[in-house]
């Protein structure tokens, strides 16, 4: 039980150290978006857009650039997208993560 509580507290702390930058999701038209999770294989994007599953979209990140993706799933607060797992996809993910982490200041005590 203690380990579970510590894990949950660590997750809560992680969100204080990371700021998500606004991105643009391009499907049928531009939509504001924010990356919640990102890896070389895909991402979860918080957005109000709901492109059809299987639809090709492009994600524009202010620091990582752009990447083509395919809509994989819909959730209440966003969509899941998949990348092609190439070296550029891994570079996009690493750059997005580094950019989000480098703009953060420590929280006030």
C-alpha cells in the first residue's frame, strides 16, 4: 500500500515539473492540441478534434517540428495517434519531451 501511494505521489509531482506546449493538429482543418504522452510509436493528444479513426493527420509542435500520423483511438479528452516508428519519429518524440521539460521552473515551496 505504501509503495502504491508513493508511486501516485511521484506521478503527481511529475506533472508539476512538466509544461505542455500548445501544438496544432492538422486534419480537415487546424485544431489546438497538447501532447500528454509521446513516444516513437505514437502519442496521446489532448484536443477537441475527433478525426475519424484511420484518418491521416499532421501534428505541428513549436520545437519538434511536424510529423505525420494516423488516428488510432478516441477518448473523452483527446485522441491517440500512431507514428511510423522511424528515426524521425523518435527524434520528434525526444525533441518534444526535452522542449516540454526545459521550459519549467521549480514550483514555489
